[in-house]
């Protein structure tokens, strides 16, 4: 059976519109409180049209995680590797890219911050895995610099906690404060890494 490319593109646009509308509503009310009819109405769709794209709200939520949130988190590491200045550590570059991403797409960042510890287990698990991958990438970069593996993993986890805290601060303060927030979390990460370096010297 031949698929009409225009109709396929229309369906993809409509599905993406549903995802973005859901993010906007979740930003205001929380995902767990949303209903299919509310989302459909906000997207200017009949509830029956919703089912052309997603079986239910849970499937829509999984699409938010896999299609939007997952790639968004993965971009922090990809952009850090591609654009990190020669003298900037990978951990600092990841922090900077996460804050840039939060400023560019605050609704998506708020979804990640809310749902990685939220009430819906599938979201927690999926987002936790994405954030753990960032932690592992930071840890691997520290191991490459001479840290022992266990210490590097712990430091990678700490960096991700600092980054999420910085993104929360940014969204509370307003994206115009991105430079201040970036400087603060960079200082925190430098202190963390300096402390680890000092521990290695003393061992």
C-alpha cells in the first residue's frame, strides 16, 4: 500500500503539536493531572482524532520522553563534545549545554525536572536512564583524566545533580539570568573537581 507523503507529514505535524501542547499544559498543571480531552481541546483536535496519534495519555507521555526529552538530554553531551573549548573540562561543557538547552526550551526542561522524580514510574525509569547516561559520560571523561573508576562515577553523578539544580534555578529566576547561573554551577563543578584532585594527591 502506498503512503501519501503529504498525509504522513500532516500526521507527524499533528503528533508533534500534541506533544508540544502537552508540554505547555504539563508546565502549568503537571502531566499526571492532564486528561485526553483537555489535551485534544488545547491542540484544537476532536478527542477521536487524538487516537489517530496515540492510544492513550500514557503512550503520549512515553513519546514525550523518547521523542523530545531523550534527544534533548543526549544533545547536552553531543554539543559538549563538539564545542567544548580546549581548556574546558567535559563536565563544565555539559553543564553549559544543559543550561543553554533549558533557556531554549524551558517547557521541556521543566517536564524533565518534574518527571525524573515524579509519580509516573515509566517516566522516572526512562528519564533516569537518560540522565544516568550523562553521568556515565562525565565519569568516563574523568576516568580518562586519571581518576579511579568508582570515584569518577560518583563525581559524574554529582555533576548531574549540580546541573539539574542549576537548571531549576535558571527556570525559577528567568532565562535572562543564564550567564549568572552558568558561572555559579561552573564554580561548583570546579570546586568538586579540585577537591577530587586534592584527594588523589593525598592518597
